């Protein structure tokens, strides 16, 4: 008998800018990723066509059904829904409404992320995440989407990984809009958290049914050095008070979930007086987990030279991190956990037999899901698992080289091919995890 609850949300995830394409059709205006300089993206790639999911969503939903998915997490393109201030685009809303209908018709639970990094150019020109003008603009965008979809959509996430679009986009300059505003960290995060809170309130106000709201956090954990109680305590402490533990987990988690201000490095601080506006009434914590936090790094330096334990992006493979992230986040914030992203990139190719033999990804899925199973068996309320990604897609500044998908995409022809991992994941879902 499976340890997973009967209604466990086995699924996969994508994001609008990474899969949709259709960047300038049916009234959509550009996002900051559509106008990213070619020099900033590997191989001068762009997301204008991506996987053409905008035109092929029915085919893609059919693949999800064939794979046995119980849920699908996708994001909305703000530019598609509101292409300029004050104007709602009916064609854009219709696309998402049709997608939701198609998912439900195929027995798949839709899960909506309202914002996954693709700020409209018109919003960016008004100051973007550096301006408080974004707060009412985002609230209005939230209202429009919720009024259109919440009669059928139960699960909502206002934002995906604020840690990343603020840090990578405005500080490290690795992602659009490619800025270096290191001294603006406190301001950027304050505006972002206030915007998030306003969006949560808006969802509650306008939702047409009882909904569940969370935030998809770029999360992680330190792994204990051994099985001792002391090592566990040290890993738990560092997961919230060391490097990425501070700036990734605690900086965002404490204000949003606990209404508790944070200071860091004597430079950055969140203000106590903002906490009543920032703290949110959330139903779950979404965690996007890929690799463990490491000593003296910001999480991207390989800890091992063994290529079998690295993804094609150099990220460390260690499935224990998913268990410890779920455990530590639930302990600290007291909410159910949804794994909103977990997956790996590899250099997948179609073999001479027409198949994609991605054994490394299969091993990855089993290893990481073992951590989810352990958390569930210990009584931690884990709502579901969303593999990243349903499709190979546009991996931001890395372009199209890294392939994260369960489904291989030939970007020249847009042909979709199930990888071996898709068939394996189907077996896991069919047995509700008993197959693990």
C-alpha cells in the first residue's frame, strides 16, 4: 500500500515565457525576455517561438494525459493578458481559459502561477520592481486573471521564485533586465513582498470558489554531515542562517510566512513596520528544489567532479536535499508543502531507435522522490510533486541547450517525443508512488 495520499498531486510544470512562443500574436505585447539582447542569451537564442505551446496546447495536454499527470502547473503571461496599462486583452484570457478547460476535460488539475519572471516591457518602463507603481498594477492583473479562471482553478501562486528574478535580474545581472542594483536589494525585496501580499489579498477577494494559495520559493537545504543529532541541528540552522539559507530561505520566508523582519550582512534589512502588510495568509509553501546548499558558495559551484553526480548545467545531484528542504521548511513555517519544481537538465538526444534514453534523469527522479516518500511517511503534509519540466524549453539566459523535459522537443519541427523518463514517471503515478 502506498504511503502517498490518494489525492497526491503528481504533475509537471512549465512557465509561459519558456514554452508558449506566440510572442507577438493575438494582441500580446513584449515582455523583458522578448527584448533581451541576443548577446545576453547563449547562442543568441530568444523565446519568441519556444515550444509553440500557444498553438499546440491541445497536443501538449494530450501528452500530459498519456503520461498520467494528475496536475499541471503553468504560468500566465502578463503581457498576453494586459498588453498595455488599463487594457485587458480578451484573446489572451481566452487562451488560458481554453487551456484550463482542456486540462479539466482530461482529468488534470490546473495550478496557476500568476507571475514567472516575464515582466511586461510597459511595466518595466514604469520602473518595474524598483517602483511601488507595480503594486496596484500587479493587483489589477491578479484580479483580471482570478475573475476569469477561479471558477475552475483551485490552486494559485502569485509568484515564482522572487529570490531569482530579483537577485538574478536586478543584482547579478544574469537574467532580464540584466541590471546590477546591489544597494537596492532591500527596496527591491520590500516592493516585491508588498506586491505579493496584495496579490494574495486580491485572490481571496475575487476567487469564485474556495482556493488554496501558496508561493513557489527557490528553496534548498544543507544536508547533515552524518546521522547525529548535532549534525541535523547544524544543517537546520545553516538552512536559514548561512549564505543562501539567509538570502534564499529566511530573507523571504520569515517576513511572508511569519511577519518577522530580517537583517543580513549589516547592509540589508526588512522593516518591522512593513510586516503587517507583507505577512500572508497562505495555505501551502511551494518549494523549487534542485541541489543542496554548499559551504562558501551560492549554490551553483559543483561540489564534486564526478559527472554522474552533476547535471549538464553543473548542478549537484543529491536527492537528500528534497527531503531536508521539505522537513526544514515545514518545521519552521508550519504549512503543508507542495514540491512546485524539481528536475534536471541533460544533453538529451533522440537515438537511432527514435527514443530518448535518459537513464540519468530516471535515476534522478527515483532518488529525489525517495526524499518525498520519506517526508510523507514521517507525517509531513506534502500535497504533491511537480516535475520540472513537462517539455524541453527555453532555459532563460542558457537558451535551448539545457533539456529539462520529460518530453523532448525538436525546436526546428516542434515534434514532441516522450523520453524514457516520461514512461517511468507514468508507472510511478499509476501506482501512486508504490512503484518507488
